[in-house]
């Protein structure tokens, strides 16, 4: 493990990661810094904690709207895929619950 310093909205954070993950962690920190700084600079949200929550919601929305890779679900967003999986799990649970009484 190595330690590195990253700066997000002017605040330095000391983080630990594996050596082969350093570049990815630095990119992630820079991405978070850009998101939070943009929200701060827009001037509509005050307070670091609120800015962090708004940035997290923005990034989560972007992540969930990313299209699934090739395959039968490629025309669906990740959120739609997750919703479909949850619905399938409910159907399976309903079908398997009576089977539990047999054992």
C-alpha cells in the first residue's frame, strides 16, 4: 500500500491505495474535484457537505444512465437493467417460496 495526497476543492486528503491503483485514484479524485468545484462555482449550493452530496447524486445519475455493454440489454440504461433484475428476483422468490415448505 502507498499513501498519496489528493486535493479536492482546495482541501488535501491523504489516501492509501495499492501501487497499481494510484493512477485510477488520482483520476477519480480529479473527477470529484471538477464536479464539486463546478457546483460550488455555480453558486447555488453552499456548504461543502451539500456540494459533496450534489456531486455524488450527479455522478450516480451519470453512472446509472450509462448504457449496458453489448448484448440483449444493450438498449437499456444500467438503472433499467437493475430494475429488470430486481423484478426477476421477485418472480423467482415468489416461485421458490412454496418450495421451502417441502424441505
